[in-house]
């Protein structure tokens, strides 16, 4: 309809909007709403199902087993009507068969080195006394050795033989007495078990000679080598020289020991010590020293004190005169078929022998080595030269233990040493102490007659 307010000649169109109700969201999205409802229902069902299963599993009762008592019939104990005494039966003795094989001591064993076994000193043990014997067998028993009445045990034996002038003094019996000692020693070595290892050294004041490079088996071949080596040593000859004695007369073989083995407090290596230290280097079980005096076992703590020129001149002149007297006396003896007189050709010994009333030179302050010093040096040398211990599982080597050894001394000395008595008295005390603290034995043999009686097995009066 034309509006009355519109200008004439114009038409206006009026759109009349009907008042219809608006559509809701779910009405507009009917399909989407159905899907959401469906998902919600399914989720609810899943939650309910899971809850049901969880509750069912958690609340499920454990199975239990109930044991039922079983009644077993019991037998009534019956009392014995008659007492019975039971006597134990004695086992019958079983007879054992024993095969006895006579030992052979002349078996020539090959020259072999016995292997070291961890935990066993010395290696493989001896087989009885020189081989298979009554009740003998391979074991780790230590063989026994006896030298001039001194017994010891060991698989490795080291012998030290004194060849210095002091052991051949007239008061001792001279060279003839030494020949007896040397010969008896060879016989003793020949009686050792062939499985025993040994070595031997000969010493003077400043030199030591050893026969074998290391320990060897005490078989006949090696004992024969000892015999040939010692046979010309200090031997009494019809026309021997006035100085034909000492280590220079040893037979072929052997070597000079150049090592000093200075351990602990020791600053000098003289006489019997160098050979003893060599025995420790070779891991000896038993050491036997056949010697005469303790010796010059000291070192000076200061310079020698000054001495008057007149006293020094007289001292030197007496020494030269004493050498001539010794030479003359020895020649007279040789002419009579006797061995020469043996004296160390040094000023102190010569002047003491021929001019005992002469003024002796003053001596510096000294440190005198004790038996304890030597034992400590022995142990240090043995440990330093011990063979590498068996490796442990961790790869670390075991620390070597202190060696076990015996140091035995057979001390040859005169019955009446005269001017040398103080020297022998000191030697007795020192050697006794060294043997005692080293698990060894000490024995003194005085003079030629006691040497003879000891060898023959008689008791000296």
C-alpha cells in the first residue's frame, strides 16, 4: 500500500517481517548432536566396563588350601623280656704288603737344577737317603747333613772353606792338619743325597773363589769336580816352595767372586763374609763355615793417628827382617821334608811372630761389626736376590718372606794360641753368637789331635 507520507508520484515498498520463532542450536545441527551423544554414551560404557574389570580383579579372593589331619596308627613299644649283653667285635688286623728296596748311594744322578715350588723352600724334596729306601717316597722332607759333628737340614747346602794362613799356623797343626780337613770334607760331600743341591767356596782375607756358578746336584760327577779343585790346595809336596799355599794353589775351575754385598752397616767385605753373602744370594738353606778367626771385620771411623818417624822406621825394618827369617825357616823345614811355616806376610803378623816386644802402631777408632749386623746383611741379600714370587690372581706379586736358614760354624783353633789367644777368644764369642741367632750350631776343634779324633769318630779328651 502507498504510504501517505511518501511524496506523490513515488512508490515505497515496505517489507513486513513476520514474527516467527528462532531455531535452536541442536535443531540446526541435528546430525552433529547425535554424534556427540553417541560418543558420550560409548565413553560412559567403556569407563563402566573398565571399572567392572578392575574391581573384579582387585577383589578376587586368593585361593587357600586346607590341610587335613591324617591319623596314622601307632605301634605300641614292647619291653624286652630277657636282657641281652652286646659285646663289640674287635676289627681284624689288616695286613699290608711292604716292598723294601736297598738304597744305592753310588747312583750317578744327572746334573740338573731342581725347580722352585711356591710355598716350598728349595724346590723338590729329597727321596729318602740317597734314593728309594725303606719307607721312602717323593716328599718335601729336608735331608740331613753332618760336617765334623755339626748336624743341620737343608736341600741347598753352601760350604765355606778357610784357606787363609791363620788356619795353617803351627799351633793349629800346620798344612798337614789342613790336608785332613780338606780330605774329610770331600768324603762328606760324597755321602750326600744326589738330590741335594750344594756349592762350595774357598776364601782368604781379601779373596773368595767359588767353584760352581750356582747350586748343583751332589752327584758323583760334581763331587769329583770338587775333589779335583781342592786336591792341590795347600797340598804337602816333597819340594814345595816357601809360599806354595793359599787360594792360588786351587785346581782348575771356579771363579773369583767380585761382588761386595755391602748391606746395612757393612762398609767392607772381607774373609768369610763375602762367601756367606754369596750363599744367601743362592738361597741356601744351610751354610757351613769351616774357619779359624773372626778376622778384620770393621771399618775405620777416622784417619790413622800420627806415629813418630823413628817408631815407623823401626817397624818397617823389623818387617823386612821378619820376611827374611820366615824364608830361611821355611827352607830349613823343606830340607827336612816338612812343609813351610805359614804366616800371613803382612807387617802386623810378621812382627808379632818374630818381634813380639816391638812397639805396635796406634790404631784409629773403629766400628766393629756385630753378629746382628751380619745376620741383617744376610737377610737383605737373600731378599734382594729372591726369585720372583708366584703372581696372584689380581696380577700383583706376593712380597717375599724373610728367608729361613741355619748358619753353622766349625771353628778350628789351637789349644794354646800364645800371643794370638786374645784373637781366638774374640772369635769364639762372635762365632757362637752368629750361629745362635741364625738357627745354627757352633763347634770348636782344637789342634791336630782333635781333628784326627773327630775324623776317626773318637771322642777327644
